[in-house]
């Protein structure tokens, strides 16, 4: 089973608020490659136990290569990782949301789990690092749910948009 994209999860859970984003200049659609991503950035989601350990190491000021997760430190060394930081700075309180929206909560299928965006990190590495190979190497680790380049999303305005009708 493939992991859902971060944008899909963020939109589905309403947790896009408070996320960190890269500043990207506008590019005409014809110039934008379909698989464009930020050079030297990887998005990694760890399983809870490894994520808690990484959070503790980061809170203690551990450098990206001295986290206590040997496999993580080795890969960070290989790809020249200079910074590890949580991607989402705000984590919604699921129980608080359920109290605020009881009717929506009733519509959830029995046993449905709310996806979490905890333990999702941005890894900043050497700009010339092979990000696709790094994603593959991090994903191969049992403590990793997914790893992918920091893809650049674009939105194309349709011909029927309100701004076109107002002209």
C-alpha cells in the first residue's frame, strides 16, 4: 500500500494550518516539470517510536547526525543532512475536534482512525544530493512510514474562475 501524499492527508484532516512551506517562485505551467521538487529537501514520516526518539533528540539539541537512531544518523551522514525539523508545527487535538463537531464525528465509519501528521520531518541536505535515491534509502528502513521529495505543487486557474468572469 502506498502512503497518501502529505497534501492529501493535510487537506483530509484539516491540519494544513501551521505547516511550514518552502518559498517557491511562480513558474509558468509550460516551464514547470511534472515532478518538480525542492532541491535538497526530503519529507520523511517516522513510525511513532522512532518519531518520539527523534523528537527527544531534537529537543535536546542533537545535531542531525547524532540522534540516537543509528540508521537515521548513517543516512543523514551519507546525504549531507544539515537540518531536521518537524514539517507541521501545529497538531490538532483530535478529542477537541470531536467535541466541537459531534455530528461529523458520528458520520465516521466504526473503527476509523484519524491520520496523524506527527513525526513528519523536513530533512535539508546537500543541494546536489540525489533526493530520489535518498527517498528510496530512507523508505527502506522499518522505522519509516514514507519518504519523498518535497514536491512543488501548482494550481492552474480554470477558464471559469471568478477572476475571469469579472473582466
